C-alpha cells in the first residue's frame, strides 16, 4: 500500500487517508480502527476530531468547499458561439469532477450500495452543485432561457460520463468530455427563428 502524503495538520491528514481508503473499499468496509491505524494515531484521537464515521465522511466532502468553488464562475469568452460556450462550461465541470474522481467514486458507490451515510452527503453536494451550475450558465450563456433546467442536464451528462468512465475504462476521458459537451450543445442551443 502506498504511503499517504502527510499534511502538516492532523485533521487534514485524517481526511486525506479517509478519502483514499474509503474510495478504494467503501465506507461500509472501513472501520474507525482501520482509519486510525492507517493515520498512525489511536482511535481515541480519531474520535477527538470526528465523532463518527458519518461525520468523517461528511467532513471529507465539506473540505472540498464545492459551494465556494462554484460561487466563482469560470472565464468563458463572450465572443464564442452559444454552442462553444456550452461545451466550454461542460469541459470545466467535467475536468473539475475528474480532478475529484475519488470523491465521486466514493459517493456514487456508497449511494448505489444504499449506505445511509452517503445519501445526505451526496444530497448536500447536489444542493450546491445545481444552483452553482445554474449561476454559471446564467452568467456565461444568457441565451439559455432556463438555467436551472440546463444545470440538471449538465448534472445528468456528468453522471452519464462517470458511468461510461467506470464501465468503459479504456475509453479516453477526452472522448467522454467531447460527447457530453456535444450532447449539451445540441440540446440547449436556442434555435434560430424561421
């Protein structure tokens, strides 16, 4: 097993180790005792930082500060066509999600297994993702009449992309990104009046 990079603070180190272990084996198969051992601390110290495994999983997600990250819309050049701006927003979302792949794999896997801990954590992530994406779309592509509905389509393509990524591991993620961006552009681009 590869050694985890140790952060200068204990709490951060615990969160890093938790993400690595839980994304590999799932939350249900991860015990607080195992996490403490992997962190090089005793169980009492782990409980000093986190009262339960549920709280620990929630903290792993909260540390990512998705709400704050989504508050800043990406720089999307206004001179681009609507289709290209839609593709660029999707590319930004897709690449951001890929950078956080262990989190997504953990939450999706736990939710599919019906792990009760993952459901509220995943819901809170969606609760910031939907309005954040809608705000990005409203700012970058004012031609989209219904940014809330468009955000739902982006989330759908994001999840579809992850499913393809998991079930077609040899498929280049750039191809998944292109296909998702093209689907969104084809669906959400306003039609010109006849």
